[in-house]
C-alpha cells in the first residue's frame, strides 16, 4: 500500500508548526532551529524542507495525554 498524498503535506505542516511570530500559532510544539518564515512576508519566506531543522519542545508535552 502506497502513501498517495506525498510528503509535501507533511512538509507544509512541519513548516507551519514552529513559527513563533505574532498571530502564527497559539502554542508552539516545535522549536524553530532554522528559518520557518516571518510575519513580514506572510510566512511565505520559510527555508526549503531540506535545510530546515526542528525538534519537539519538551515543555509542551503536558498537552498530550499519556
């Protein structure tokens, strides 16, 4: 069974989650360790997924059920 939606939807989601400018997200579950966009360009200036790096914010784990 193949995944028919491609990796672009996952790339877009991961690219939007760590954005930390005003109006982007309420809670940031991922740390923005590279360029994930700015409010100046309407978040359309994020780096290519190949050059992006992020990791889970450990403080935000409390939002998930165990």
